[in-house]
C-alpha cells in the first residue's frame, strides 16, 4: 500500500491481486476499474455499486433515513433536515431558523447539529444555547447544502453492524475513552497519566471544533467514570471492540440492523445502532462503507468486509 492510500483501495487491490483481476486507478484512486475477462466493474469513493441509487440516496440523507425507518416502524433517532439559506427558493416562507429554535426549546438537554449528508463525525456539534446553534449552523452551511438536527441523547452503547445481503460480516462496539476520577486531578491530568499519547491526541483533536466540549479542567469525584468525548466515532479516539455475532447484545443489534437495511433495500452497508434508555435504536445508515479508522486496529476485518462484498460481484454465482 502506497503512502496515503485509502484502506478501501488497499483492500480492493489485495482482493483483486489474489484472484487475477486487473485493477486500474483513476481520479487519484477515487475511481477504480476492476476487470477479469469480459467482466468489468467500477467502484467510486466507497461505493462498490451493489446498492440501488435510491437506497444510496436515502442512506446518505440522515433525515430521509429517519423518515423511512419511522414509516417502517423501526426504532430510530429522529433527524430533521434544514436547507441552507443558499437554497432559499426551496425553503418555506417562515424560514428554517424559527423551526430550529423550536427544536432547541423542545429539547432542554440539548440537540445535535450535523451535516445532513456526510460521515466520520465531521462538523458534528452538541448545542444547548441559541448562540451555539447559530455558530453550528453557520459552520455547516458554509460548506453544506443542508443540516440535520436530532435530540441529544445519553447513549449507553453504540454498535456498528456491517452487512452484505442481510448477513453480518463485521460487528463491533465503539468504546469511548474515559478516565476514573480520584477527586484530586483534572480530567486532562488523569487522561495524560493513563491514556497512550496517540489515542489521547485523537480525542483532543476531535474536541477542538466542539462548541460544547466537556471541560478538561473539571475534577471528577473519586470513583466516577468520565468519558472524554460524548461522540463514539473511532476517528475521535473511540476503540473498536469486535463482538461475537452469537452473543445476545450483538444478536439484538444485528436484528435491528437487518430490518433497517431491508427498509431501504440496501445490500451492502453499515448500520450504527445505539442503546438509549434500555432500548436499541438505529442512529444512521451508511451505504458507502468507510473503514479507514477500523483499519488501524483490525485490518483483517476490513479485508473480510470488502472481500465479502466483492465476492458477490466476482464470485462464481455473480452476474456476468
């Protein structure tokens, strides 16, 4: 794998090399042509072409995903979309700001504001006040056409399920880094003393753009566990812990993930499932399976997931 090459590209190269499939990279690796005999298939970004255009578009839209799941009776975290002021021709006369403020008032515990389309936890804000909402909206609308707002929820657990044709290929939990208070040292002091520098750096960099980041100067009471980040993203320092598909926790997540995938007729994708107040709910669906962060700790799982998807394309029973 060359320097800077995405894990997706490396996995595709490895798979194709072991099966006599020619690979040609275009657009700096974002377009991949895979050819074996008369069969040629393309991958673009993180999309292997297994999902329909409608499934891909719905999964890429957080609010649309939540609407479909609600229609199908699948427990989910609600998301409401708002268009950028640049899209004023398509906005109702009352505008979006009043509706955003209403959502903030309806959720005194806070709201989460994020790009309506996008992955990786980029530009995701926990908001409690009107000034924070204004900053978050301006930040997102500076580069995005729409944002999504969901209620802030105390998430006890988050699990990602990667499926191919309703079959779980990889199931792992996202464990946030945390420290245990001693009643003397601050959160930052505890973190420096107990967490490896590389992982701590990922957490702190992830907090840099967070409007309502937890105070690193806070001194937790003795014995209290304090999470360093309210988000569960691997790129923000969370640790992937692989689950046995047969255990009850994983089985429950797989069941709701399969139902979610079927609701939009998605063949290959990842579903994030969260535990809130003792119930599992779908947080979001991703039809483009990105595993760059997972590749750092479990490259074998990345190869297995992409390999299973590619088997449906180039395997003996794949369509010509």
